C-alpha cells in the first residue's frame, strides 16, 4: 500500500472512531470536511441572527478571525482517541452530576441545545455523543480552539439572545446551560425559554456560581463571583429556579447548592495552600469551596399556568 493509501485508511479509522462520515480523498460528503486534510470538522454554516457569516464554512462574523482548526495528522488523532475516551468516562465518574456525567447518561442520538456554548463545548459534547444532534447558541465565538462539530451553531447579539432561544418549542431531549445564566441580561426570559425548548421527557442541566461565592476570596480563574467582570448583578437565585421548574412541569432529579465531588474536594484541600499563595484557582479549588450550584430536572408535564 502506498503512502496515500495508508493515509486514507488511517483517516477512515479516525472518522469511524469519532462517529462522523468520511468522503473519499479530495471530495466532500454532506456534513464533514474530508479528514485527510486534518480538519475533521462539521461544515454546517453558522446561523447568525445578527449578521452574515464570515466565510463559506460559517466561521465567525465580519471582523472576527476564522476558527482555528485541528492540524493533527490522522495517525496522531487515531492514537489520541482511546485516551480521550478514557478521560471523558473518568471525568464523568469522578464528577457525578457534572456536565460530562450528565452527557454520558443521555441517549446516544439525543437532540441537545447548548445555551452558551463557548470554550469548545461543541467539540466536547459531540466527542462524547457523536451521534447526537447538537445546537449551540451564544453571543460570540468564544474560545473555540478545537474543531466546531455543531450541527447548528447560532451566534446572536446579547439583546437577541432570549429571542434566539424562543424559536424552539419542545424540540430537545436535553437543554444544557453550563455557567451561562449568570452572564445573561434577561435571566428569567432565558431560563423560561430553555424550559419551553425541552421535550416532554427531556432534561435540563443548569450550573452557575453559588450565592455564597460573593464572599469567597478573589483569585485568578474566578473564585469570587465578581472576579469575572461579565457576571451580572448577583448570583442566580437557586430557590427561585427550583420553584420555576416545579411550576413548569419539571421533576427535580438533582439539586446541589454546593457541588463537592469527594475526590476533587480532597484534591482541592491538598492544593489550597498553593492556590492561596498563587492567588489562582487550581483543579479542585471550586469543589473545596463548593463554588458551583447544579440543578438537573426532567420534564414530566406541561406548564401549569
């Protein structure tokens, strides 16, 4: 087999492991750029409610840089796949009721709405659930340093964020908001739109800084609520959100004001002297302080109102 043949075979193996469809070299099948050029990413364009996309791949908006692409060779990706899979499952195991654990418990073909989908969330979710249908909504193309595998990727303005969510009505098996609600101008409208977008039998996952975080010591990486200048007003109202969920036909499956998985709490305790000295959040710091609040709920009925 010549070098091109070996390259083609390796690319196909990578594609099968990652759950995508792969065209022949030099061709493009609907949905994916050929893996042979190292891109290995979705081609579905951005649905931009506040301006036209920048280029034919829908990456960014006018005046913004294009999305960085993964330039790893297919052979390197093939080697990394098992390690990444193990890392995902280990993270889910060690952080029960965290975002990764929540994703791992969904059906492999779930329809997912990710509300505030920066920090490589499209890549991470589609890696865990390659057969899922993923829709991401955000107000900017934030920290997407890995291939954006979203099936639908919506960039809108802060003022139009809630309206972008209101277009969906009982369409998704899972609606996820991981540290987004505290950044929203219209928290109530955004939260209600999330609940409306959830199918009967679907689930909602919401995480946000706890109320007590306003009294935590300031550290780089955000430990005190006001360390992040983009956080709005006070932390989200935990009790109020639980009450709204109950009125909207949801059953609470998990509600923790302070998410403290045991092993990461212990790690945080061990590294706390260093974290305090460096004035920087380290792995385990959030768990030690219980920085994160998490609510998981299932839609079992429709809004009582």
